[in-house]
């Protein structure tokens, strides 16, 4: 029953590309003495250090001239949200409103932070390569990817910003890397929004509320750069997930067959179908939750739990009399740390909670928590594993969560805090379970 765990863990440890977020390619020229970036804080009367002031209460002249552009009502509470997401990420719920700090160059401390801003699209660009500065190892590879992508200049009340859609590059790279491996592709789709590009993009003149990660500063355009969107795919390869910083109390709703419904944190992976078993991966390679069932109307909760504790294990009765019995002690490979029959959730559903340790094929002991509930003709199992997630970031689809820092001020180590947070969240998942129907 645990074979799918090993498979998914190995899948989850595949390589991914690492891109460095910066400003435009002209940033390199600035380092050679041609820096034309702003040196003082832009204000609302001087957006983006432009020589053309923008009146937020009325039409604004465009950069080209002297024709007026109606920016619309940027203070409206009913603006169209760009991009439109099927499911919002944890970064969406942590997005902060754009401020003056983003209009300074070299704001490295806010790189990767999610923002939102109201604005109107002034121009469209058919390529984002001018706004990607990437290490030499990957630059040629990305340049030759057979994809196209757009960037936009958006006028906000604080000044112009560049917004670029990076998802075609990320989607193409990951799919090429999977090279037809179905299981590996499943895992990447679970983490990275089904590896789907945006089908509909805004056009010049459209006004809305935009969401994006702060990507850097363009010295050529003298304005900040943001990704188009704050989904996991927009962030992949550019910035670490940093779950502890951006985690949210918002939840996704899940359903296993027509047996149970449940809720789980928005920062975990989408549900992955592993041959009829639903698998959810925890962030930072820290574990997984698998949901499956035993369909047998005559099987009770107690019967199923005995399978896990070894209480129903019987020696075969057809052993020849002259054959010596080997010494057998179940505790040599299975330890029962907790076995509790209780009720869970607001509806006080009967359930078993079990904590076990088992010796794996590697000879090491592994911990596992189990929640079992009865629904219709089945006993549904939630099998939960939490581990240290010590995998090297370069070999993982789930990028580094910055959890291996040294201990500071006698506080709990971040990776221990990470595990404590996950256990707390798993408890909420358990208490959200509701059987479907009778």
C-alpha cells in the first residue's frame, strides 16, 4: 500500500530550471557606467520619473506624444482582475498594493513579493526576452524554445510598470524536461497549475487590477517589472516558494470519489491521481497525503485498523512439521505509537487515528499517521507522511523553502517550525472531513 509513496517521492525530486530575476538587459549596461535609473523616490505627480506628469483624476498624455489616453477609473472597486485564475494561489492572498518602493532600482529585498495594482495598458510587446536577465547556462536554451510571449506597459497611478507573461517559457521547459514521463508530468502539473498557459490576455486600452511578482527594475524603461500573475507557475524557477512566509489560511476543497469531502491548505499541491489513489504533496518536499479506500460492506473501522497494527496477522497453518519456525517479532519492523478511536469535525464523525513507525526497504524507520473513517460501503484512509525534506533544491520540482537556516536566538529551527506548521495543518484537514450522503 506504500509503493505509490516511494514512486511519487522519487518523481517529486526531478530537476527544474533556475532563472534569476532581474531587470531588463539594459541593466548590464548600467553597470558599465551608463546607469540612468532614478535616484529619488517617484511621487504621484511624477510617475516612473517620467517627464510627463499624470493626473490620476483625468486623462493622461501617453509617452509618445501629446494625445490623451483615458485611464478610466483606477479607483473603482469593480475592475476586471488580470489574470483570471481558475484557483488562486497562496501568493494571491498575500499580495500587497503597489507602493513607491517598487519604483527604486535595486530593491532586492522585495524580489518575488506578490503585488497588485490598478492600471491601463499603454503598449504591448511581442517578446519578454528584453526583460529577462538569466544566467549564461540557460540563456541560449530559453532563446531557442519554440514559444511566444507578451509583455505590457501598464500605467498606474504611481507611474508606468512592465508586466510580462513568463508562463509559456516555464510550461515549455518543464514539459520538455519530462520528455513523455507520465508520472513526472503528473507531479509537475499538480504543483504548477496544470502547466496551462493563459488563453486570454488583455489588450492595449484595457483597464483592470493586475497581480504579479516583483521581478526587478528596468533601467531602459525606468520602471519596475512584474510577472503577469501570481500563480505557482509564474514563480517557478525564478523565486523560492518560501511557504512559511506566504502560507495562507485559505483552503482548497477536495472530494474523494463519492465518499468524503475535505479541505486542505491553498499552498499544497493540487490533487494528483495515482492509479485511483488521490495524492496531495506537501510544500518543500516535506511529505504527502494519500487518500484511498477499502470497499467492503462487512469491513468495519476496527477491521481495517487491525490490518495496520498487525493484530489480524496469522501464521499459516500448513507449515510442514519438520520445518523450523523462524523467530518472528512484529516490533522488529512495526511500532504502534498511537491508536485512538475518537470523533472528528463538527459532525463528530467516528474515526480512528493511528501513528505508526515502520522499517522500510532501506532499513530506516519511517513515521506515518493514518486517519480512517467509514463512508457507505467503504472505509476511507488518509495516509499522511511528513519528512524533513532535505533534498537539494537543484534536484527538486518543489523549490527550496529556505528551511535549513542555522539556529538563531535559541528559537526553534525553521525546518522544525515547518514540520510543526504542517502537523497543525494536517489536523485541520482531518477535522474538515465529511462523509458524502448516508
